[in-house]
C-alpha cells in the first residue's frame, strides 16, 4: 500500500509538472510591443513573458509616450497604408488609448467580470485595460533639507517663492505621465498653475537629471513619479524620499492595447490576447509591482518597495479627466509651454 501511494503521488507530480510546462506552449509566432516602461523593467518583464510563453518570440521597443506617439503617427501615414510596426502597446496613460480607439486602430479583448477585477477605470468595450499604475508625487533629499521647510502640496510647489529656481519636473510634451499630471493640476487650479510654475523658475528635465540635482542640492524638491524614487532607494540605498501631497496624489493607470489585426505588424491576435490576460493575473501584476508601480487588481495586497497602501492612495487621488487630456492635449501643452518658456 505504501509503495502504491508513493507511485500515485509520483504520477500526480509528473502530471502536474507536465501541465505546468504545457501552459501557453501553444502560443506561437511573434509579437512586437511598444512600451514607455523603463528599459530595465522591460527586460524583467520580457524574461517573465518568455518563460510563460516559451514558443513565442516577444520583442519590445522602448520609448517615452511622446516619442512613441510620433513614431506611430509616422507609421500610420507611411506607404504601408497605416500598418504599424507593433502588435501591442503599453503606454503611460488612457488618453492615447481613447485616441487610437477613435481612429479604429484597436482590437477589443473582453475580460469577464471586469467590474469585479479592476480597481481602476477600463474600457467597457474591451479596447484597453489598466495594467500598471504610476503615481506622481513630490520628492526631496532629507540629508540636505527638512520636510518641514518644503511644500506639503502641489500648489505650494508652484507658488512658494522660497523654492524659486530650485524645483524641477518632466516635460509634458514628451512624457505621458507628466502630461497627465499637468492636465490634472490645470483642472484643479486652472491654467494659473502653469503661470505660477513659470514664475517660480521650474526646470523642465528628465527624472534622472532631477534626481541627480536632489542629491547635489541644486533642487530642493521635484515633481516626479514615485517609482523613480523607490527604484533608487531599493537599488542604490538612496535616502531620497517621497512627499505624498496633501492636496492629492495623481494616479496614472497605464494601459495595455492590442492593435487591430489588419493594422498590426504580425497579425497575431491569439498571442496578444494571451499576453493581455497574463498581464492581468496575479503573476503578471507581481512583475508590475516589482517594477515599483502599483497593481490594478481589487484586493491586491502587494505594493511596491517602500511605498504605501494602494487603496489609501486611491482615496487621495486628484483624478485625471482623460477625455479632456485627449481632446485638449494641444491646448494644454501650448499653455504649459508658453507659461514655462519651454522651447
């Protein structure tokens, strides 16, 4: 009896292992994904996807949302009759998803019980889903300045004259998350917010440059994605710290989209759907959180390194009007550019 039980357990284990190995082995071909995620995060994500889909060739192309929009606009208008160089997109914010849906470039993928699944907005027709959540905050260097002498709100960040020439943020003309942030802040405070930033001498530069200036003291406080600060804290042991503004954080659900078959590079809808569904599993979301971003699933307890509870952040969220962010994109960018003397 003991030998028989051992044999049964061994067979069960072999079957279980065989089933695990067989998961998604039938997904084949190639998929090209354009993404605005950081390159090192994409490297980890690519390895995880390749392990999950061992017979699928997955290729990532990385760029900021602004540069990806420019690239896609060129592909839409070139001699290939609008066929794109990608099959999927993982971009910074939903406004661009609204645009591509309107232009007829997206393929719907229906997720059952989506209302029970997501704690962030999604397209009810299945054209886009949130896959990661970026969080726009303020940051400072506690080794150089005390939090007591720094702004507690986004409003103070723009208006506190003691910070003149000592503040920095990313460029909304090239960064999708920066665009979302200025759209939200101009909704909350009007375009006068941009004027205040300009008077206070805000520097418009990349997050890496701004973080370096925090280290040296060239900046007192910066507006930046939480993930950028958490990354250097975990990987480099940095003391840089986040300020979660009292007038609200700005949560930016970054979306996954699938290009309609006759406009996609490889016409591999089966693989795109499989990747989409995997990204929205707990395993897929684990890799998002490992990249210092917040997960999108209800009830998900895992949070990024050194961050705060995601549901608590949701309660603090200023919110972004994504329709305005899309339809008035050029107006918002122009007003920001004029107010901050951005070239």
